[in-house]
C-alpha cells in the first residue's frame, strides 16, 4: 500500500480528553476517531489491526471445533423476559420500542438468542457436544464510558456458547476453551493472568477472567505469595487468623450498652481518634436498598463491604447504597447507625465480627456511640467483606498481594440456567430427554486491541506485536530523482511478491516526518533506503520492539531475504509463546 493513497490522519499532539496511553495513541496514530460518548470510528489503519485480531481469534476458535454463526444484533424482549434478565441487566441494556410498540434489545450478549436457536437445532445426544460462536457488535449503555475503546458503548465481542450432555463434558469443553484463550492472547503478544471471577448476571457455577496487568486496569487482582491463588478482588474470600470468644452475654438492646458522647464523629477515622480504639474494634452497619428493600450489613470497621458478595447473598437484581432519608426513616442517624433498633430491617452479619470479643457501635443518636457490643455467637455469619492485600491466601500459601488489571476475556460455566429457561432438551442414549449444560466464553476485540497498545508502547508511540500490526513493514525511501525512486519501487514490489505486508511511505515529506509517523503507528519493521543503499547497496532495517538496527547489503533479492528473515523471527517468537503455554497446560 502507498502512504500517499492512504487516509492516515496522524496527529502531533495528544487529544485533550484522552487520559490513557492506548486512547491517546489510537487517535494520534490515526487508528480511530471519536464520534460521541463511548462511540468510535475505526479508520483504515486501525481496521487492519482489528481484522488481524479477529483472524487470530477465529483461527483458534475453529481449531477447537467451534462453529461460527452470525445472529441479529436486535433481539426481542421476550427472550430476555424468558431468561429473567430483562430486569437483571438493569440500565446498561439498550431497550427500544418499534413502531408496533414492542420492546427490543440491542444485544449486550447473546445467551438467550443462541440458546433458543440451538434448542431447535439439537435433537439427540449424538448432536453433542457443540460449541458455537460469533464475532459481532454489542451494545452496553455504560454509565461512564472511558479510556477510549476499553470501555465504550458499542464494541465487538467474540462470544461463544457450548452445549454438553453433562458436567464432565462441560469441564472438557471449558478446559479446551481455556487453552484456546491462552493461545489467542499469547499470539497477540499479551501476557494474561487467569483469575477466579464472579459470574454476575450471566449465572453459573464458576468463571475465570483473563487479565492483563496494567496500572490503568479497572479490576483489582489478588495473587498469593506462593502463586497458588489468583482471583478478582470481588470473588476472593476473606480468611481470618482466629475467632475470638464473645465477652459476656450477647447484646440484644442498645440500653444494655455504655453510651459515649462522640461529638462530630461521623466517620470511622474520627471515632478511632476520639475513642482511642483501632478500627478493627468498631462494628459498622452499612445500609443498602436491594430491589427496593432496605437491608444492612454489619462488619468490622476496618473492612469494606464487597457488594458483589452481598448481591449474591441476597439474590438481588439491583443494589444501591441507602439514602440519608432511608436511614432517618428507620429511626437512625447517618454516621451513627447501630446494628440494633432498626425495626424489622434484615441484617447480614460478616464473619469479621467473630474476631473480637466486643465492639464499639453506633447508637442511632447523633454525636453518640455505644461501647461494649457483644455479637450473638449463634447468629449466622458469612463472608461479605472485600479481601485486600495482606490478607491470608485462600490456598494457604502466604499473604495476598494486589495488582490492577484489564479484563480481555471471560469464560463461564453457565450450567442449566438458559437451557432450562428455554425448555431445551435432547434425547439421551436411553431415549429419555436430557437438558444440555452450557458454557459461555467471551473476548472483547476492541478492548484487546487497546490492551495490546497499553502493554506495548513507549514515548514515541505504539510497538505492535507483528501479529496485530496494521502492516508488518514500513518502507521509507529517501530518494532523489526518478532513478532512485525506481530502485525503491523495485524493493517494494519484491517485498510484496514475497508476501510481506508493506506500507511504502512515498509521501512528499521530510524523512524525519516519515520516521516519526512510522514509530508513532508502531510498524514492527522499518526498512530505510537512503544514500547508503543507492551508493553501496546498504539498507537499514529497524526492529521497533527491540530497537535493534540491522544492515542489509546486496541486491534487491538479498534485502528482501533479510527482511523476511527478521519477519519470520518475530512471528516465530509469538508462535513459540503460544505453543509453550499449551504444553504447560496439557
């Protein structure tokens, strides 16, 4: 391709609304342009990278035996009502009415549609297992689109759905997909960390997220010192070193406790300072509105509520912090809520309350707390707290450490939620109906593209892995006159004939401009034909990721061979990374 015929749109300066490297560089390198909040155009250079990422995903999915489909983006609301997710998906789901006043959904995911479709295509146990997928556009009405295409409202996802006869079959498919994901990301040059995760509104018994470590990551990962545990913070259980025996009889009424004046002490920090007690000796009560019902969580004040665990414990669709008006309606005061005297409000007790003999609590009165609260040792307690760095590992191999990560893929064991909801069954070997068990497997294509840039960039621009680069090589000829220009064209045509993806920067621009654009866009290889080539047959090959410079000497065929050798080295590194991961997992 000739740069003079391309629409590149590179920019010298960073866009004002871009706060992360991938967003800045995708715009500056002419890969994307913003249309509106969470909406981006893909320009030709960006689309080439995008299609390569799609191609690698498709190759690895097909290698597992998965079958590609394409389903409508627009789906009837009845599908979502049948699965129970019409309400559960909340306001993130785009809903619209057609001219017949019927609701439809712009699909954020396609469990319902695929399950209904496969229910009419699968008839016998001989039809299983089956794994089906699509690479298609999705929509989510993000409350706060950010970081460019990492969190946008329209995006492309590879979503796959497996159907097996039993749990053993699902486990086999799940592990096959797990291996495929490791290969996909390795081929894309991404170092991923599979972590235990919550299944959320998808449902199911287990799931893993594929994370890429990044300071801009919105997910917090917890990893054990010994390497045996890796989990998303919202999924990680909290363990305590030991339980403490209650100090005396369990408290049943606030009147049994010592009332302490704590003027102006609305926060835990203020209570700690005023009463000279550690936060671990204070029990706080946090109120929520779960599906319009007020509930409370009582836990140690040095802990935060894990709202994912709480939502799962309640089986709630929606969960929001209670308002000050809600708190007052229960006869309490914001900042001074007690775990007693709240009427018939349901309270859930966190396991952290088993670690101290007594606690300081709120009093339901302004500027006062109570001392000496003893939890009832016979009441049910559960893990509702957020795990943090320094907590014991759930697998017993040291303490947990924390890192931030970007989620690029997610795999789920869905179970029977959707096949039962849509009455899907096949005839088993004994002639009786069997309900297939499902799995679900997603990869964000746009997000993967941005994450590659987050992992592979420097102060000059993008440093694409060769598998995802828009072009493998940028040819820069510093030619004077038609004869030298013709010699550059000979090399260009030789590279094309050898199967190399080449962008020839034939623009009428200074060499420095061409070099800067090549480094900004991030071509893995740059071949420069200048005075040394025209006078002595010496070309210069630059490798973007390593910074290595190689001299290629000789005729056109020799220069082309040198480029192809470097090109194959870069491809081989990625293939070997994928192969070594597969060997380690097998």
